C-alpha cells in the first residue's frame, strides 16, 4: 500500500467507497501521510447522528512551521516548470476528481451532513476550478507597454508570489480548497491548506488525488489540527507570501492584524448578509422558486444564502403565503437519504437559529413555518419562515447561517435599496423585477460585489467571486483569482 493508505481509514465509511485509500485520517505534508508526533487527534463526527466517523491528526505549531519549509523548498522547482507542464498536472487532477466524484461525495456527506445530491454537485463544482485554472496556467499575463523612454523596451510580468496559505471552512469543504489551490498552483505558488477540523477528510482526499496526478511532494500540503495552532506560524513567517481565508468576518479581521508584520498579500471571503428584493412587477412564482434555493441550499449554511427578504407591499401577502407553502414542503433528514435540508454543522449553529427566532418573535414577528429543532435529532432545525420582521431584530442585522428566512415589506424602490445596503456586509444581493430600467438602477446602487437578477445560481469558475465592505477583499475564480497569487514585475531594458 501507498503511504496514503486505507489502513488509516475508518472501516465503516471506507467500506462504502470504491477507493478506500481516499479516506485518510492523517495530514499530508511533503507527499506523505503524517501523524502528529504527539499522537494527538481530533474526533470527526457525522452531524446527522453524532457518531464518530474517525479522527484526524492534530499537528503541533512546530509541525505546522515545518510544513512551511517543505512548501518553500519545492517552490522554485514548481514555479520553474513551463506553464503547460503545470497545466497538464492540474488537468490530471481534474480528471481524477471527476472519476472519484461518488466517493468524494459520500465522504463529504458523512462529515458535513449535506444532502448527497448537493455533495455530488459540489464535487463537480470543485473540479471545475481545477479544470479552469489548468487552462489559465498556460496563459500568464505578460504585457508589452509602449515605452515612455527613448531607446527602452518596457514589459510587465506576473510572477508567482511564493508559498500560499489557504484556510478553508466546513460548509464547502472541497470547493473552497480547489477555488484557492488550483489558482495558486496554476500561478506557480506552492500551497499550505488548513481545512476545518470538522470536515478534514474532503481535504485529505484531494491530497491523495493530487499526489496521483503528479503534483510534486511539498507543493500541495494539507496541515490538520486546531486552527490557532496551525495558522499562527503561517501568519508570522515571512516565507508565506499570500494568505487566503474563507470564514467569518471576525476571524478575518484577526488574521488581517496578525499578518501585518510580514505584509502578506491577503485574499479574504468573509461574512454575508444577502438581501433578496422582490418588486411587485416580478414573476412571483419564479421569485418564490428562486427564494427557496437562495435560502435553503446547504441547509442555509452558505455565505451566499439570502438572509433578509424585502417584498413590495402590493405582493407581500401573496409572496409570504407561497413561500411558506413551499418551505413547509421541504424534506428534512440525514444527507445520505438525499433530503432537501440536512443537519446543521454543530450545536453553535443551532443555538444561533433559536436565538434569532426567539428575538424576532419577541419583537413582533410572526412564524408561519417551523421555528424549532426537529424531532430527527439535535442538529436538525426546521425550515423556518418569519414574517413582519422588524428592522431591529437580530436576524435583520446578523448573518443567520441556517434555514431561517426573515421577511418584511417595503413601499418604494428607494426604501428597498436603502435597507438592503444598510449592512456592513456586501457579498451578494438578489433582485427580482421585470423592469429593465429598475434592474440597471438597482444593480448600480446595490453595494455588493455580486448581484443576481431574477435567478439564484451565479457562481462558477470563470467569474470573480468576492464582496464589498466587510465581506472581504480580493477575488476568487476568473483570471483575477490567479492574479491574486502573483506579483507584478516591471522590466525596462535598453535596446540601443
């Protein structure tokens, strides 16, 4: 067996996989499966049942520091490959991910809890970034600039920045890795990945496939353990030149401060608090259908999830009634049964739903659907629809990150846009109207990095994903996503 061996895998889940080697309970550093020197591990549980799936190695700060050295050692060799050579390796990684789609989806559902169809979709989504950046790797952006000096030739080069530290969350445990890592690897950077300890197996499986694809040992490292322990050496070490983080705004601010001494390039995708605006001229049936998608995908645990619903008063009752009816029809269950909504990730997430519901009701809101923990288990929260939610309710001012929708009425376009923009976040806004002039006005005025008009699905590898204000900095995906991992070099040479 290889060093990335099934002997490290949990027997129950591994037995369900066509390729048991994909389930690895160790870190992946320098091409090897690595246990913590101390022997320390962290339990990984199925959120649907609370049962332990297995454990993951909990490395020390010293071991995390050593991983920087492995990534730094191979940087010059990896960045020195011809772009088409890096492209070929990334393309093989894409093919292997797609070949293993079902196994990777089963691993994801076991550790994250999302419905199996959503997990399959995420694996395809994750692979799409690898495919996209495999192509972008062949097209580094070198510009020839008309010289401003006599007898001089001017060029602008983009060169790989160095070692990139990638910190990823539990809600999209594969796609958030590939969106960062494929861009960084395509640019010529080497990577340190710290996945959430709640969903580490999706990350280690990607490492197994990356090694098979030919990513050199040390170019793609998965460093597992407790986040403060693993990440602190990365923010302090000047060899780490780029830090890319997806997570809460609170943690993002902390990493921002901690990275100041080494003046790292930062890419941050932080919190969201998305408005969903429905005007009276919208197709209400379509608006309700899209609202269900925008609210309840990933059980509401999505930074793009609609949090605040603003509906024009003339169609308010109609929308609320139809939305409540559609929400009540959603199924709730363990991910492997492929329900509409799975369990939440942990007790903290459930507590937030309860807090937001109780606060809204105390301030005058009405609950049309749900509002409680379901009988299926302590992490199952019912899809919930709150109406007449006042502006001072917590849910109108904080990201809920769960299956609770808060709806209120508005009377004018000016009011709707003002309330939508009244937040420190600015990731995505959803807009439903058939008036082309209003679409243009509102899209211009909404202070969000992305605007979805009469639809919900807008993300993908070719688009620059990111937000305004405290929803982050930099962009992921598209050519801009690769450029985040590069430095600009200006060369002026005498040709006389």
